[in-house]
C-alpha cells in the first residue's frame, strides 16, 4: 500500500476506522458504485488534476474513489471547518493515496491554507460545495486559471455566488450546477437535510421535539424537509419566509407563518435554512425566551447574528457543540455548532443513500465536463436532463421499484393537440 506524501490530516493512526466508515457508506451508494465500475473500465477522467472542496465525509470519500477510478488525480480539502470526519480523512491518505487537507475544527487560517493546498498543483477541474475554490482561483490564484477547463458546484449557496459571478461577467470557466439537478435538490436538500438536521440537533442537545415550537426560517428545499421531519416528531412548526409563494405553500402544508420578530418571542428551537445573512438578527436573539435553542443548517454561519450576540452576552460551553450565551437580562440562548451546518458538525451529515444521487451527479458531470470542455462557455450550466433521468432510473432500480413506459398511443396523445374529449 502506498500512502500520499502530500497531506494535512489530524492523525493517520485513525485510518482503519475511517476505512470501515467509507465501506459502510459505500454499501448504501449503489448508483455511485455502478458508475465507479464503469469509470474503472473507461477512464473518462484519465490524467485530469481535479481539486475538490467538499465536506470530508465517508460519502465524499466514495466520490473521491470514483473520480480516481475514472483516472482523475484528486486533491481534496474541506468545504467547512467543522464538517470533516478525521478518520475518513486519514483513510483517504493512508489507504487510497488521495492528498487530503482537512482537520475537524481547523481555524480560518488553516481552512484557507488547505484550500490553497488542494489547488496548488493547478487543477484542470474544480469541484466545489459553496464556491470557495472557484472564488480562490478567481482572486488569489489567478495564475492557475488558464489551465482550468471547468468545474461543478454542489449547493444552493454556491450556485447563487456563481450566477452572480456570471452576471457580472467575471466567471472565467464553465460550471455545471449539480445542485439544480432534480435528483440532487429534491432529495439531498429535502430528505437529507430534513433528517440529518434534526439528527444534529437531537445528538447535540437530546432535546424533546414533541409539543415544542420549532421555528424554521426559510421554506425552500431544505426548509420543507426540516419542517416535515420536525412535525413527524410532534413539533408545532412555525415558518418564517420572505417569498409569498413559499410562505403560502407552508401555510397550506399546515405550518403557522409569521414574521421572525413574532416567532422570536414564542419559539423553543430555531433552525435557519435560508442561505441568507441574518435571518435571525440580534433584535430577535434579544427577544427570545430563556433556554431557546438556535441552530443553522444553511451553508454559511452568517444566518444568525452571532458576532453581535457575542458583544452583549457572556458565554460558556455546556456540552459539545452547545454554547450558552447569557444576555444581561439573564435570558439564555443555546447556539449549536457555532452556527455552522448543524447536520454536518454535530451529526454525520446526510445519509449515504441520499448522497448516492448527489455524488452520482458530481461524477457524471465531471465526465460531461471532460468530454465537452471545448464547447462550453463561461457560464453556469444546469445538469443535462439525460444525466438526471439516468440517475433516477438507476436509483429506482436499486430500491427495487420499476415503472411503466409510455405506450405509443400515450406518447402520441401527449404530443398531439387535435385529440380532445
Ligand atoms: N445542511 C446541509 O447539508 C445543506 C444541504 C443542502 C443545502 N444547504 C444550504 O441550505 C441553504 C438553503 O438551501 P435550499 O436549497 O433550501 O434553498 P432555497 O433557495 O430552496 O430556499 C431558501 C429559502 O429561504 C428563503 N429566505 C431567504 N431569506 C430569508 C429570510 N431572511 N427569512 C426567511 N426566509 C428567507 C427564500 O425565500 C427561500 O424560500 C443554502 O445555504 C444551501 O446551500 C445545506
């Protein structure tokens, strides 16, 4: 066995535990396994230097192994300082020779040093979860830009940043927005974030959700999932929104909808999934009841006004991932995981069966990018429909479900306008 020589992980002696974790996740990722098998034969990514900035989890490890099976030289760093699984990072280096730069709890300086290490060899392709790598290549490492043929982006927040770069004319290479695939956001953002966010909150606090007022800020794909699962555990869900259509949907789904200023006074547990800054402002934190729990599952830790809260409170750690902030009037707010993605910080992130589809999209989009690099413009592209459909078909089959095919008569009916009653 050869070990990567270029890496920065917590402790290589944890590698064997990591190997077991990677195998366990892999056993629930049949679509990615099928792609890996094909990649090993066809080598569509042969010789491509690929820098990946993703949450370093056992599911991501399976993606990295798939890309490597396809011939890519993968260098991996974390897309969040708290989401790394150190055992998995160690195994990637020790068993799989994948240069990995990720340590759970790394400070901001190390986080950015790791990003630079992943991109240091001058990647041909970038794979992002939050667009930090793209951003680095477009600012500090512009000398490496000419060699990049394209990239992929995993999450909503990253896609928003990239579309803004495209609109301002500064995006220098094409990106496929993996998040926009139906087989990604309909499942990952909804069922994955829904389940794992509640998992993170209950692991960190062991709090009972039944009968409590759970306030979900943002009723997008993630918010719908979190709402569904919190309700399943008996919570009374309150939704805050800024989009009237989404708010209407929340009302018709059975939630109470109100402004955050009102929700702040009655909520027991707050979960932000807006992808926006200060969905919970300092004035709302001030108004909360004593003992309120506040967590974020959106991409960045900007959704809660943490810095402002720090200025007017005293603080102590009461459990792992639970910080108690006491305001001068005596009321306490418990902030989970420093306001970072609670599902990845305090739990294991999304279940592997969901990441199977998200990462199948990543792998197939990397292949698509390698094949079509020359013909793509400096734009943000949606995932091609054939890729999306193929992943749904493979996943359905792995779950033991078959579906019907349109008969020629039905096909004809759907394509005609003459036939009526
Ligand atoms: N935790 C995870 O593992 C995970 C997984 C997928 C996505 N994400 C992240 O979660 C966030 C949400 O993703 P999504 O796919 O649900 O996005 P989305 O765009 O579908 O939904 C976001 C919703 O928040 C609403 N919103 C915006 N500002 C608001 C405010 N101030 N108050 C209340 N509502 C507000 C928007 O109107 C929208 O309906 C993003 O940052 C995304 O990157 C996290």
